[in-house]
C-alpha cells in the first residue's frame, strides 16, 4: 500500500521536499511507517520519536493501522507562546 506523508518546518528540508510517498505492507502501523521513514530518510531518524502523527487530520498513536492512500502529517513539537 502507499501512504502520503506531509512534512513541515525543518522536516521538509531534511527529507528533500514537503511530501513523500512511502510503500508499506498491508496492515502496517504508524510505528512501521516511522521505521520505514528512518531507513529511507536517515536524517529524520533523530527527530521521529518526538513527532506526533496525524492520519487524515486526526492524531493517532503508533499502533494505529494505516490504510492505502492515507495522508499522514508529521507534526513537530510546538513550544513557545506567552503567559496571559
């Protein structure tokens, strides 16, 4: 199956673009995707553990089973803001 992975901020520079298509076996999970991204894009490896994964615009845990043509967004941690 194929999934489309959207990358933001510095992640897109590390992967060479704002989006990549990843081939996975049927029944693959978000964790399987994370491992595949680590192999295909080793520059992402140090950051993957700190990312959130949104599948079709909903945050999912790493044991979530992916489906063909899912769109996965890799969400970097957010910091900052101000006290009000």
